[in-house]
C-alpha cells in the first residue's frame, strides 16, 4: 500500500495531497509521499512534474510550518507565484 492509498483511506472525500500535508511531519515521509504521488499521477496519465506542481500549488493554502517542511524537503515552489509563496503573498500579488 502506498502513502497515497493511505491518504485516500484516511479521508476518502479529500484530495490526498491535502491529507498528506495535514498529517505527515517527517521529511522521509514527505519524500515517500512525493514518490508515491508521482507514480499515482503517472498511472492517471500525468507527469511527475505535474504531480510536483499539484503539491506546490496546494501548499500555498497552508501555514509557514507546513510550507517550510514540504517546500524545503522537496525543493519545489508554488507553480504560479514561485518562491515558495504563502496564501497571504499570493493574495497580495493578486490585489495589485
């Protein structure tokens, strides 16, 4: 069973990336989730790059602690706003 399967099992009505961000706290688990999520997305017909963009985008809705862990561990950024943007930073850019 993959971590993606675990996330679907924990919260069947929620996107697995949200569940992973809300429950995984160790860098090793975050890396394993990324690997499993990339595989899941590839089986759905998408690329690993799109999987990483999903994670990066969704992280914009979370707090500093989650963003630091995930962006730092995975070395990814927000796909639209870049630079590991937070929700507040995104809102600021949109309201200019």
